[in-house]
């Protein structure tokens, strides 16, 4: 449990540092992640539509 807590706080700290140190790169990363999620959802929708 302690390791999970340390890793969570470390990840949050890194994300905050990355956001403050490189805001343009952070925005690009978030946009890329969002685009990937949208593409995955679209692919899943196409798959389900082809099942019928």
C-alpha cells in the first residue's frame, strides 16, 4: 500500500513539474492522448457496427 501511495504522489508531482516547466509539450501530450482515446472509441464503434 505504501509503494502505491509513493508512486501516486511521485506521478502527480512529475505531472505538475512537467506542466509548469514545459506547458507546450504538456498540452501536446494531452492532445495526443485525447486523440488516441477518440480514435480507439471510433475503432470500437466501427467494430461493433460490423458485427450486425
